[in-house]
């Protein structure tokens, strides 16, 4: 099954660097970068509104845990948003994700 990992960052350049590293290290088959996300959240008792960049990372089951650990290492937030979604896909796309992550 394909896994989608979502995270947000406050710096577009850093987001692009992390996306490239995850793909180069075969921890993600693809990372989509979504700019100009407005996040509204509660932090330390206050409601905060900030522009962020979202990474949509596609990975396989075998590379999910290593990718999350690497993402935690690269992320500068005290509490990074890391959401994991199980995604159905075509067999061909799942196979491509697995091959791209070195899991074939």
C-alpha cells in the first residue's frame, strides 16, 4: 500500500531541500510541494495563523518508518506535523513507488 505523509514547514527553500533529500535517499518516490498554505492552529495557548509550505510525500510501507525518522531529523519545528495516510492506488503506481524507494 502507498503511504502519504503530510508535513508543513515555514520556509519554501528548506521544504524544497527536504523534498529533494527524501527522493535522493530513496525514502520517498515523489514529494509534492504545495505553496501558500494558510495554517490556523492553537500553540501554547494562542491561536496562530501562519503561511506555510506543505510537503506531500509518497512512500511505501517498507520505507515509511525510515522516512519519518529522517523527516524528524531534518525538520526544525519543536513539534512537526507528520500525518500518515494509507492510500489506495493502481497496481502500476504502487509498483512504481516501491521501485523508486528501492523496495522492488
